[in-house]
C-alpha cells in the first residue's frame, strides 16, 4: 500500500519549465538532466514496488532533519518485521571501485553511494530511537539501469544490480511476514508527518517573467505550438489539442513559476501568446472564480 506517492520535486518541475523557456547555464542544465534521469529511474523502481504485498507500507521521497543533519530516502518499505530503505541510482555505463572510492569509466571520481546509504541508515536508526521505535533496518542501493556495470566491487556490499532485482524481491517476500498492523501504520504516518517539503539543497536559477520565452508548449513534442484554429491549438509536429486543455496546462506552468502573481486575462494572454484575448477570458471564466471587477479583477 502506497501511503506516500512519488511526485516530481518542485526543483525538477521548475527546471523542466525553465529549460524550455530560457538558456540555462551549463551547471543548471546538468542539474536538470541529472534530476530528470534520477526521477525516471525512481519511477522504474516504483514498478517493482507495485508487486509487493498490499499490506506492506510504501513511502517515497522522504526528507528528514535529525540532529542538525538532513537525510533523504528514495523509497521505504515497512513490513511486519523490518524497515527496508532503498537508494535508487539510474547510472548507465561502466564504473569501478578502488577501496571506498568510485569512478566512472573516464576516471572521474563520483560520490560513493554506499557511504551515502550508510549515513542515511544511521540517521534513520537514531531518529527511530528518538521516537522510541525499534525496528530492524535493511538498506540497499538499487541500480535500476540495465546498462550499468560496476567493476571490482566486493561481494559483501549492499548493492542490488539490475539483473538481481527480481530475485531480491522474491527473497524479500519469502523472508518477511506479509501482514502489518495498526502499529506499523502509525509508524508510517508519524514518519510522513516528519517529512520536510522544502529541500535545503534546491538550486533554482534566477529568472523574471520578461526574460522567459512566451507561448504554449506542445504536450507531445515539447516544442512551442504555432497555430490556433477555432477551439484547437496545432503544433508543427502534427499534434492537435483542445485549446482549453492547453491553456490550463500553461496556467499551471505560470503559477508554478510565479506563485505570487495573480491570474488575470492580460497575464495569461501574454503568457500563451497565440490565441485571442477573448478566448483566454472565456477559458478563465469557465474554469476559475473571478474576484473583483474591471482591470483589477483576477481569478482563483
């Protein structure tokens, strides 16, 4: 049972929008690509979690602060007897280990995910002890990408390779009891209540309304839609979409990027660019409540 679903982080969502509307710096572009790749890997891992017993409790994307330290858990599974935590990596290509140091095939050193996992496990155990909750914890790094290979890894590492995932879950389901109780549900809800929504590590470049490219982004190809005909928007890739659907998607993008800006006809008209103002006004009136009158009115 999924008690805490997985969603795109606000950082990834913002970078995804900005990537299409401005030139990101090399650092921000790389951050966007890494976050997106990581999220795709986590989504693939979620497909495996769907096969677990319904009574097991699944919590995704947890962020805690304990003893002045932040730690993040990609996925947690609470069974009758054990808490499993998973660090999901979507690495592809060849890597190798030298002692406790990890390197890509090009020789560039990367963070050791095992050390990261051990830190997370230690902090979680201390957090549970502080809550006077005592359950065994088993922690693993999951390499989800079938194109990943690691050389020189000792056999005693808490690593699950792509070809081992099915066998790992088979063993997990035969060794752990399937039933959980209200005590486990209370534990899960307590952990969810301690989850921190805003990460201190979020990195978003500065931007203004004026500097962002305006227009409606195609839901299929990701390019800017160039034509409006009657009640449809038509992209050069051939995709056609109801104008209301396209505008509502653009409004969500606008409110995410500019949460402090009010929704009004002029702002959304300028944001969407390709359709008449009366069409924007109609769509807003049909989907939002208007506050005020005249030019000072806005929608909620």
